[in-house]
């Protein structure tokens, strides 16, 4: 009886994990398959083709008719998306680390208050944040566009960097900074040579987190951007029910597996680095 219960428990766990993996990764698999579909009809897989990938690079060479213009619009949206994402990731990471260092240096009560304020944009609904920023930027700027979109992404990315860095700061010895200063470093050198290397894993995780959040954001981008400066998510939404280049599937496939490759590569690097240290 106990053996039967154990077998049922293992079977249930396998089925549950299997269904969870299928539900999570099935959309990625479907998009990847559609990116190689030679037909624009998603319901029929006619032939295996790389033309939608080629359309991302040179629409005139690989595509015909309306697909060329659709691919050009997508190219522009991808360039806008990558520009905003890279800039917002770099700026928000730098500012987030600075804010985290400042919050960590405060007394316990003040630190708790600042962490609470930092968490407000995170728990706030995206649509509320988007509408609020739209109103503010409409007053500041004569026209919404690149700058308003960039500032909005920096705004909602900074709190996530702070939350990623603060736990690492709490793990390091508080005397490290003082020791570095006593040994001849100025405050800036002590932070760059001692503190930042000790929290680099938290900085990297925060950077990866805000990168993925910025590159696929729609709600806040929709309210603070403009049709003259649209990212990929806005193009997909605005073209809903209309002609949309299947090159979008190719773009998403490249992006997904590119990020996966970076994460796997980094984890392998850390694994072999730690293994090498143990051998020494």
C-alpha cells in the first residue's frame, strides 16, 4: 500500500511538472516554429523557410509586396526598442546602484522608509504609472516621443535595480569600506575597487531584470511614447487584426534564445570558475 502511494505521488509530481513546463514554454515553441513557416497563414505550415529572418536584415531581398513595408516598420520599431532598452538599462543600473549605496548607508529606520518608497512604483499598477507619467511629460514636453519614453523606462527600472543590489550590500562586511579608506583609497576608489566587486552579482541580476522588463514593456510605453517613436510591443498591439509581418516571430525567437544563451553562458562561467577555485 505504501509503495502504491509512493508511485502515485511520484507520478503526480512528474505530471504536474510536465504540464507546468509545457504551459510555460509552449508559446515560445509555437513562436519559434512560426518563424520558420514560409506562409503568412499561422494555421498552415507550408514549408521550412528563413525568409522572415532575412526580412529583418534586408526586406527588399527576401520579401515582396506589402511584406516589405511591414518589415521596414518592424526594423524601425526594433531599433527604437533596442535604443530605449540599452540606454534605460545602463542609466537605471548606474542610478540604482548609487541609490542602493545611499539607502544602505542610512540608519535602520530611515532605510526601511526609503525601501518602502522604493517599492511603491513596483507594486503600483502599470496603467496608473503610465497615465501619471503621461500627464507629467505632457506638461514638461511639447510632444511625447523618445525622451518621454526613455525617462519613463528609467523611472520604473530603477526600483528593481535597488532591490537587487540591497541584499548583496547587506551581505558584505561593513568594515570593508573603512579598511579601504584607511589603506589609502579615497571614497570613490574604495567604492569602485572594494564595494562594487563585492556586489557585482546583484548588479548583474538587476541589469538583466530591467533589460527584460524594458524590452517587452507595453502599458507604460503606450502612454508615454508616441506613434512616431513606437517600440515592438506597440507595433504589435496597434497592428492587431491588421497585416503584421511574421518577421516579428523571427525577432522574438532571436531575442528569446539570445537571452537564454547569455544566461546559460554566464552560469557555466560561474560554475567552472568556482570549480577552479575549489581545485586550487
